[in-house]
């Protein structure tokens, strides 16, 4: 198991010598290494069992660092950065050669993001390099939103876990590129409505199973090990009445003899709260004794769209 704490100088020292540190962000925990050090970045791929075709997001302290790593910044990208950084928005920009090809899986763009989490911000300000960091989970599994989630699965493969408590947003960042018109590649912690309010319509290109531009969009992703089905729980329940069922509901409680565990994401019906709790709830049900997980869709607006996207990818 890894050491867990809030020692930024220790995290810095480990990262400087090419080690791995799990870092808290407002979205999910990341598995970080020096983005400019190929040997260190290789360790990330190994620790996660992540295929090399899946590129890593590079975390910077603020917008001032962007042109050190990107060739250019389209005006709409600058507008979004000014409005939403630090925050749950990753922007794909043409990369400079200082960013190793390994980080971008050979693609000519780099995903940059400034995370809105105080410990990680302090750490980034201490460092002279940016941090490459995918979500700190084994490839394909549910992303971690607490230090203990990281420790449970990757504790023996990271040198230190920086503990920032529970992530405040709870789903991964929204990813946008400019081609040259804006394209959202992953619906995430910044609502698409917020983006369109500032820059107008955006194209959504988030569903392909083998899209080389956003491999994080692989159809089976964020998945628990138990079978999970999403739909109308009242209709699904009779089909699983002879199994031990775990229910993941949005707002209401369900009753049924087969239900052995139930988690209500937001009794008040707030999609932000539901997003914040989603991955923790999926993990809890996955680790419980239930045999099958039944979930329901949430309202498809704001962060509800990110929740439904994750539910769809986690489900059969
Ligand atoms: O919220 C987040 O984005 C979290 C925290 C730790 O920052 N990170 C995260 O990383 O979710 P990861 O690796 O689990 O998902 C990032 C996805 C990749 O799978 C890939 O689809 C996309 O971002 N991506 C990264 N760099 C890219 C690039 N250069 N071109 C296209 N897509 C890229
Ligand atoms: Mg991930």
C-alpha cells in the first residue's frame, strides 16, 4: 500500500526523480508523472495497464503556461480558458515538440487542463514541469474520487498519494478540440450548455467505439466488474428477481424483495450532487455482495449528460 498524505514537498521530490504520485483534482484522482520525462510517463502506462494508443492529459498550473506546450491558441479556446480555468475542461491544442510523442500517443495535439484543486495547484506551482495524468484507475475500471479508491487498486504501484479528500465534481473533464470549429470529444464535468453559452454551437463527437482522436471514448469504459443494466428500474426488476440486486437510483427509493442494496444519488434531484457521488456509488455496489446492478438514467441536462454517458459505457 502507498503512503497517503498532504505533503506537497514530498510529492514534488518524488516527481522530480521520475516517480508516480496520485493527485487529487476536482474531477477524479489522476496518476501523475513529469510530462516531459519519457521514462516517468512510461511508468504511468505500465501502472495502469494502459495501451499506448490512449493519450494522456497534461496538467498545467494556469493559462500562462499554455504557449510553452502548444503552438497556437484559437480565439475560442482562449475564451473558454479565461472563463473556465482552473476547472474541468481539457483543451486539445497543436503540440510543441517539448511534449513527448508518448504523451499524445503520436497525435499532433496535446490535451491541456488546469485542475481546480488547491493541493494540486500548490504542487504544480512548485514544479518546473507539467504533469501527465490519466485517471488513477486500472484501465477500463471506474475512475477514483477518493484517495482510498486509488490505494485499493494502485496502492502498490504509486510512490505517494496526495490526499485532497473527495473530488468535488466527480466525473472526468469535458474535452474540446477546434477542427477548426469546436468539437466536444468527451462530455464531462463542465456542462456543454456552459460552453455553448460562450462560443455558440459545438459538435458532439463522443460515441465512436474506436475513435483514434479520443480513445477514452471506448464504448466499454468506467465499468464495474459486476453486470450493470441501465433503464427503467421498475421494468428491469422483475427480470432479475431471482438474483441479489443493487439499485443505483437518481432521486427515488425503489422497493422489491430482490433489492439487497440501494444507493440514491441525490434525494433532492440535483444532477451536480449525483455526478459527485456517481463513481463512489458504482464502486460500493460493485464491491458489495449484490450479483447485478440496476441503474436508472438521470435528466439529460447539465452534468446529467455526463452521468448518462458514463452509465451507458458502464452498462451492458
Ligand atoms: O478529469 C480528467 O480529465 C482526469 C483528471 C485526472 O484530470 N483525467 C482523465 O484522464 O480523465 P484519462 O486519461 O482517464 O482520460 C483522458 C482522455 C484519453 O483517454 C483521451 O481520450 C483523451 O483524454 N485525450 C488525451 N489527450 C488527447 C489528445 N492529445 N488527443 C485526443 N484525445 C486525447
Ligand atoms: Mg480514465
